């Protein structure tokens, strides 16, 4: 594991390290103060490479970091932290982005579970709508960007209610004909990782991989239980419990959309974020395709007001017919 930078160290004559706020096998994330902009706090993500790799692979990985950091720095979306700088110091690369205050959604879910409660579906869907906006923005870039590590702990809720997707550690640029190396050489978090994302950068991941992780994240937030690992599901088809079996208060519409996103085969999932959003938020969005091991039927949900109107109309017709019979 990389040796952390000492508190007080100034990087690039600008960013003074205050504390470690995250740590992994390839480096740390530091809370730092920007000495050029008084009062500005930022998150500095460190990437340290395996020096045992062949020189050619090391150089390719670092070149890839530079390319991806350049693209990330161009992004501008309210649900993404702004990447403001990137640089290298000896054998480590650094990415500087806005520090996002607040708790992550995993913390909020744990607090709800400790209180023997579930997060309200309305809140989770509000966060889902914001995440969907961010992913649509990433996927629709000229060079589409797939995040590949969506999970509750990578989603922070700011004090003003804004959700931000904070970790770009595994982003992949879908350049046509190019197999890329991810910044952290990782494959995501197992609980939320689709089957196609295992086994390295084989070129098979796309927007539907993020949709799987998106569905897994919503599953976890609404049930307090993580989705089963895809390898276990592959070996034991039908082993993933339904959302409403764990939390009956979740709407049928939401449950169906989540299980659609969690289909093992990419072709059986929503084709893009727009399709998933329609399934989550539009009552009569069609989901009639037969999936492997499951058939998701069209929704027959009707608003209570419509039901009352239909009943009233039926009663009027019956009353009219009875009047005719009496008069006859």
C-alpha cells in the first residue's frame, strides 16, 4: 500500500494537505487547502503505480491518466465535482477536484438500518434522478465516459440536497477502436459490478455497465441489503431476492425498473439512461421484453383518481340502464 503524504505537506507549491479522507491500494485521497485561493478546500486524488510493471505498461498507464484527466477537467455538471488541476510528482499522479461536504449515501443507509428503518423511496428516487442526469451527461460526451464504479459510498449528499458522483477512479473513455487502461487498473466494487466488467479491459463495457451499477445502488439503498454478486447469481439463477420481498413499501414500478437494470446480460437491460429513467418515473413505460429467467410485464398501475372516475362513470351507466328498465 502506498505510503501516505504527511499532513502539512504542500504539493505543487499550492495544495497543503490537511488530512486523509480516503485510502485504497493505489493511493490516497487528501483534503487539502488551496493556498492560492484563500478558504478553498479541495480533494486531491493520488495514483501510485506498480513499479514492478514493465516500463512500457507504466508509461502507457501514465499517458492514459493524462488523457483522461484532461477530459475530466473539461466536464461541467452540477452533480459532478469540478476537476480543476492535475499534475505528477515523481512516480505519482494527482487529480485535484472540488471537495464535496456532506455524508455519502452509504452512511445514510447505515443510519436508517441502525434505526430499523428504510430510506424513503421518495428520497431515493430524488437522488436517482440527479444521478441519472450526471450519467446521461457523461455518456453523451463526444467521447462517451463510463464511470464503472457507481455505488452508495461514491454518492455524496451536500447540505443543500445536491447529490454528487465523487469518485472518478475507474472512468473509461470509450474511444472507438481503442482498448483503454483505467486510471486505477481496477474493476469496480464487486457487489455492483456487472459480469462484463470482470476480466480486464476487454472492450465490452459500455453505458449499460453503469446502468447495472445504478440499479444495484438503488437496490441497496431501498432494501438495506446489497445485491448478490453477479458470479453467484450466474451460478444460481433466480437467487436475487425481489426488492419488495425485503421492503414491501417500495412501489411495484420502482422494483421492476431496478430488476430490469440488474439483468445479467447487457442486452437485457435498459439500452440507455433515458430508458431506465422512463422505467423508474413513468407509470406506463413498457417493459415487455422476455429476459433470461424473468419476464417483466407492462405495468397496469393506475392513479387513484382515474379509478374513481372509472367507477363513477360505471355507476352512472348502470343507474341509467336501471331507469330505462323501470320505465319500460
